[in-house]
């Protein structure tokens, strides 16, 4: 009897020790197993395959094959690795664009503030300093404001200025304008968007757009403040929108002695080198915006990322630069005829709607180039004389509420975000057809074709690698001259003479349509 009890005790103790050793081995494997890329250990035992991660937190059936779990773990690691590589490529690409087009030194300009009625309310010289380090790993961002200046007319004296430097931030490729998950600075080709960001001092929202061309840069900052409906007291509840109240425009030159002015630009005209420099102070007639444009486009979105496009010819629906009053009643616009500048932004940014902030710029003046196929000089023609159009468009959202679903209560608002970005680099490829009144009247049959010469059709393309690109001919020059001659002859006649030959009657009939 005692011998039987001893055997039962020995068997029980052996089973208990085997169980303890098995548990101890599993614990050791859990503690010493190398971790994955996200710091989550992958635990495996000989009897049961266990995956600890974000895909499956439960123990699978022991009867399942181990190869299935191996494939799942391998697929998960590949997805994580691909996402990590995409983030690294995006940071490298953004950092390269930032260094190539913007972080090149001191951008000196005149910061001109406009109110909601587009009136100038303030103007002060300042500079945006984006100084890269010697190895190109960091960039120091500073704002340098001119507090006071003294000028002297004598030959032995010199001018003096007092400045104040405000440190902004120090960037590297991982912290350019913010964290990787919520980046406040985004580059697209030669353009850059900063924001939308909330200002701690005023509680308003700022959105900055910038375009570079050669040694010049154009920068615009939009400021929106919280706004309430007409019959709602401000501050009594959450705002219903963000309303525009201020716009800052700055024409900047790289590493100059001061901001660009009419006098400095006339004394030192922009160079006509291969890079090209902008002409800020020059008259730009409105009709120069209405041309055939073609080139390239850089787009970005949270889902698709960066994309590059080739534009053979910009269609009319996408030519928002030719509509100075905007597309909707909520568009606030300002076009400055000197320097070729058009600005558009939403008057009010509301929840659930994407507001489009736009900036269009024609940096170089259009040169008058004679087209003659018989001249050999056309083969060596400088392609920089082709007019250029630079555009940037940023889509922003704001006032997205934070809702507590359990208590059905709004806790606040998410920060404003950038939802889309587009930058276009376009060149003139031709003239628009049927845009002049004379041409429309001729096509309608209201005007005699003998009074003006027929326009010759020519196909013109713009290619940066082809020096033989032709400029379009002025198809309406002869018709305008003949029409002016007819008008002068009619003025010398009596008042009773019929004015049908001069085309005035046709114009009157067209205006009555």
C-alpha cells in the first residue's frame, strides 16, 4: 500500500516539474526573443504558434499549420517596412526641394499688409532668413525686422539701420515644419505651403504660399479669424467660420542689400541668364493672362502622395488665373497689375468645406520677338523670352469638431489641416482663338473680310529642350490698323454719311445681342 502511494507521489511530482519547466521555457522565450520593427515581440513555442501584435492578440488553434502564421507575420513586416520606406522617401524629397528652392539664404522684401477691402494698411522692410548648415542637415529659420533706419546724402557718410532678429525654428528633414504625421510645411516643385497654422498670440489662422523664380521669390500670407453669424454674440458659442481679415504680400530678393524697389530694379535690371530673374515692378496688361499655356504640374494629396503631370494645353475650366473675380461668391481676389500677381482665397472657411488659397504669378516680362522663318537668328533664339506663368493652389480645412460619442458632447476643434497642394510651371504656347471682338464679328458674318487681312494659322509648341520653338504671330494687327484707318476717314466725312463700312454698325448690332 505504501509502495503504491509512493509511486503515485513520484508520478505527480514528475508531472508538476515538467509543467514548471515548460512554463519557465515559455517565459524565457517571451523575455529574450528579439523585437520587431515596432518594438512588439513575436513569441513562438514548439507546441502552439502565438503572434503578439496589432493583427491578432488571441492564441490560434493549435491544429492550424504554422506556415499560415509565418506568412501573416512576413506580410505584416513587409507592409510596415514599405510604409516606413515611403515616409523616408517623402522626407528626403521634401528636404531636397526645401534646400534647392527656398533654404538658400536671406530673402529680403517689403512686407505689405492689405485689409479685407484690399487697401494697404501697413508696410515694413523685413527678411526671412533660411540659413542651411555647412553639411546641409539643418536649416535655421529667422525673421529679421528693420526697426529704424537713417539715410544720409553726404558722400562721406553712410546709411545705417537697426534690425531685430526673431528666432523661429531649426529644421531638419524629420522636423521640417512639424512632425511626420502632421506636417505644416509642404513643398511642391518650386512652390511651398506653410500651414494652415494657429497663432497663439491672436488665435487666428495663417496660411502661407510661396513661389520662387531665379533669385526672386513671391510670398503671400492669409490670415483668418474666428467669426460668428450676424445674430450670434461673438464668444457665446463655437465660431461658425474663419473669416479673412488680413493679407500680407512680400516681393523678395535673395541676399540683396535691401528689399526690391522700382529704383533698385531700374538701376540693376534682372539678368537674362539661364535661371532667369523676376521683374517685380512692371505693368502687366490684363489680356496677357489670356493665352495658351502648357507645361508641368506637381500635385500632392494625403492618399496619393506626390504626382507629376504633363499639361499639353491648359483647358478653360482650369484657367482660374484668367478669372480675376473668382469662381464663387466666397472667393476673395486681388490682382496687382504691376508685377503680374493674382491672389485668391476663401472669404470664410467653414466646416465641411475645402477652401482654396491660390497664387498666380507672371515673373518675367514678355519680350516682343519678330517671327520670320527666313531669318537664321530664330535657331539661336533665347527660350527665356517665352512668357512664364507660375501657379500654386492649396486646399485647407478648419473647424472640424472633436465629438465625444459616449456623452454626445463637442470637446473642441481639431487643428486646421492642408488637404491638397498643386504647383504649376507653365509657359506660353500660343494665342487664344476667337477672343477679340473683331474676330468674333468676322466669324458671325457681321463684318466684311476685305477690311482686314486674313489670319494665318500656325501650330506653336513650347519645349525647353528645343531651341527652334516658334512664337505665335499677331493675327489681329492688320485688322486693327485697317479699322483705325476707316474710322479716321469717317471722321473727315459729313455726319450724314453711312457708317456701315467702318464696322460701327456691326459692333452696335453685336452689343444688342
